[in-house]
């Protein structure tokens, strides 16, 4: 019973801190994964631009450089993951290694992500990330670019993926 409790606690711990994974062991074949750049068009760019504006305002308040929007590869990967989360009806960092490898293959030196669900506006989402230690560390990270997957499910609830990387 003690072993089961310890295992459950460890699982809860790793699930709650999973918002800024730098390295993930993935079981999928990363080298065979290709991304359709047209996916980037499926994000809600109005909401994504508001998120980026708020993230950059927060970073500026700390004296950190502005993040540049990537509407190509990073956003295509982010949309792909957001669609996956909608299909699963849960937020996750599943298959982060694929997204990270894809961006590293295009020159990124480090990659991280924040995900979210159910927020109705950019302000409440970014404030939630700022108030979360793990999400905040990503917002404050040494990153230069960001891609977005901001999509509503069939019920109208938003799912969010924001990928951060350094070039």
C-alpha cells in the first residue's frame, strides 16, 4: 500500500510540473514526422496576438527581450498539438519531443511550451501562467520566438499551446 501511495504521489508530482519540459523521451518515431505548414492558419490569430502582447508586456516589466511571433513551423506544431488535445479532451505535453526535435532541426537551441484550456481571454490565460511557477519560468525563459495553437473545440472552449524557442 505504501508503494502504491508513493507511486501515485510521484505521478501527480510529475504531471503538475510538466508545463515546461525541456527533454522528453518519446516513443513515436520523430524522424518520420512531418508537419503541414498550413496548420498554422487554423489558429485564432486575434487571440494569439493578444497573448503575445501580454507575454511581451510581462517580459518587458522584467527587462527581458520581446518574443517574436513565428507563424510558420512553431505555430504549425502548436496547432497540431492543440488539435490533439481537443481530440483527447485534456491538456497535455504528450509528444513534446516531436515538437522540440522539429524546431531544433530548424535551428532552435532550446524549446519549451505552455498549454492551457478553458480560458476565455488572453488576459486570464497569461495571468494564470504568471501565477504558476512552472509556466512563469517558461514566460521568463531565454527564448526569442514563439508559435501558437489557439483553437476552440466544438463546445466553444479554447485550448492553447504556446511553443517558445531560442534561435
